[in-house]
């Protein structure tokens, strides 16, 4: 489940937040974002998506009926 999406300058990437201990499985997906610098051929920012494992849900009665 996605918890937040943030755009950060590459120099300000919050590595301490990405590597801190978490109470449950977490994911930090980092990709390029922001304005594109054509001279340096790179994006100026990073987009960071923070996600956590969704809580397990009991099977619905419909799904249980299909299995049974």
C-alpha cells in the first residue's frame, strides 16, 4: 500500500529515512523526476515512493466459495 510520494532534489535525498528500522516490511522506490537538464542529460530531482505491506485481509465469502 503506497503511503506517500515525494519529490526531492538529488542532493537532498532522505537516505536516513529510507534506511531507518521499520515496524513492518517497507519499500522505498526511487526514480528520476523533476525538470530535465538537457546539458547534463539528467533529471534534477528524484521521486521517492514509500510503500508498506498491506495488512492481510480475511478471504471474502465469494473467494472462499470459488475455492471450495
